[in-house]
């Protein structure tokens, strides 16, 4: 009894000591039945995950080495590193009991999907490994990865009666023999690919040698980012949003740019994910909003009519407990009417901790701030959830805009989104507009505003002032 109680209380970090302790007790026990029971418990502890009953990392490595040993010469073997990306947030918000239920349900999804022909293991708190043996080609691997990703598109319902929760996953893949010839190397490379998958558009990444180079580059960039704000290396550019009714600028979107101390221009697609991973996005995001409000004030002082300024929010930035309070303080310090502030959220934010998201959006709306759902049509949005979200505007993603004059399906999607916006009584802005044909089509389906290179590229503060000045001089 004392041994059992000791086992139940001991921390996971002391597992190595626990194994030694159980082994010692099992060896000195004279009772054969008790010795067998303890040895069985020792075996389960050493090779199986207690929560999901799946194999753990120890068993996984043994099984993978056995598969590699028994493989046929021409066979490929795929290793999937599957991470539950928002499990930590679920644990922090709802407690570890709910998080554990999500892990168990996630394990059940994977078992139902691939258990007949794969090895499945829980390798860490929010990480599963799936080994797909005897693979014929890359297409087969891709299909399996897509099936896994699609199986998590729908929310999971914990047993505690709370609302169903979306689980965000990313998948890194390594393949024998190209990415490794032993279990340790294949698992390591799948893990590296998995880290890259967190910021990939489709959340699926295959390991490659180029990936190693990118990781090295990102490490160097990360070191530079820690000094970038204090070194004044950031700048903002502003892209006008043109009213379809008046043909004049109705608002502008503030966009962040980074030029390193050695004069390298780094794409936002590269440095913003690193800002999010390191937590630097909180300070940088605060700087972006502060600078944007100051630009708004300077333009008004120059005699331009007040314009609506849009600022993009990061998912990580939005999670901060005091985010709304920080925004409120900035508005007070800069003395800007909140009706001229627009904060853009992405569809992915709507799948993370929905109650907390709604609470923060309601508070922002109460301050008088406008809320925009950015890149609409690119992610996965529940129409039922849209109905309960306090927002003022939808922005149609460039991926839809690009094909509206060439592909009937894209045109139909654009029309449907505009119709949805009108039904919900919110405005609509279309991004990425580059041709007159696109402008004419969008005006024809009653879009409110258009943004893109057809009217203007993103401009510096000085160039924006010149753009607005020319606009004011034009005949109405």
C-alpha cells in the first residue's frame, strides 16, 4: 500500500528514480504474486503512457528500430510528429483535467484513423508520433497527413459540459531512408519539421536539408530580433483603402517592416512568426499601435480629415491577459477617437479559447474600436460563431481576389462573402486588388472598399501624406 501511494504522488520528473525504486522493491519481495504485479506495473510504466494507454517514447523507439530492421529493401517508412499546438492554452484556461480529456480524445481520433496499419505513441504532453511502415510513395504519405489534419477540423467536446474546443495541430514528417536510417534520427528530423509546420499555411511540413539551413538562419535572426526594437530597426508603411462609392481614401492599413542593422530587409512572413515564438510580439505590437496612433495625429495636424487606421493583431498578442487594458491606455495617452481605430483579427483566433476571445472583443467594442475579421475565406469559420462575434468588417483574402476574373468559383465565393456581409450588416474590404477588371467586378457586386496595388503600394508616412494631398486636389 505504501509503495502504491508513493507511486501515485511522485512527480513525473522523478520517473528515473521511481523506476529504480520499483525495481528494487520487486526484487526484495518474497511474495511471487506481488513481485509479478510490480514487474507488470514497472513494464507498463516504462513503455506505455498512463493517460492514453498508447505506447510511450521508449516503446516507440523499440518498435521503430524493429520496423527498420525488418523492412524490405525498397520500402519507405514515414514518421509523423503531430503536435497539439493549443493544448497549453487549453490547460491554462480550462485546467489540466480538460486538457487531459482533449489528449485522450485526440488519441482516439488517431487510433480510429490509422491503428490498423501504423504505430501510434504519445511522445510528450501534447505530442503524438505515428509511424507509417511500408510506404510506396510521397503521395501516400501526403494523403495520410491530410487525413489526420482534416480529422481535427471539428471541435472536441470534453465531458465537463463546457463548449466544444477546436484543437489546432501541426504535422512534421521524416521519411526513411532519405531523412535518416535509425530511429533517433528519424524522430529528431520529424520534430524539426514539426516546429516548422507550426507557422506553415497548411500545417504540414516534410523534413529537408534546406530546413536545417532555415533553422540556422532563424536562429541568427532571433538573436537580431532581441535588439531590433531598441536599435530602432522597425518602420511602418501604410496602404490606402479606397471607398467604392467616392473613389477616395476611407482608411489605411498599417504594415510592419524590419530592416536590420546591416541593412537587410526581412519579410514579415519570416520575422513575425519568430516574434510570436519568442514573445517579443507583445512589445513590438504595442510599438506598432502606438506609432500608428501618432501618425494619425500628425496627419490630422497637417489638415487632413481623420482617417480610419487598421492594425493587425497577432494571436499571441491577443492572448495577453491585460491586452484590452494596454490598448485602452494607449488610446488615452495618444488622445485618438477610438472610432478611427480598427483592429484586425484572423479567423484562426476564433478557434482559440472562444469565450475569452469574445469577452475581449466585446470590451474593445465598448471602447469604441472597430473589429475586422482579416483574410476571410482563407481559414475555417463557423457561421454560427460569426453570428456571435462583435465585428464591423470582413476583409476578403487576396487568395480569393487573385482568381475572381479568371475562375468562376472564386467569383462565386467573393459574391457569397459580400452577400453574407450585407446580411450581417457589416462592411466589406477586398485585399490584393491589382487590375481594373478586378475593380470593376468588385464594384459590381457592391463591395464597400478596395485595397491593393491597383490604387497604391504601401507608403511611408511622408508618401501617404502626398497621396492624400493629391487626392484632395482632385475634382470631386
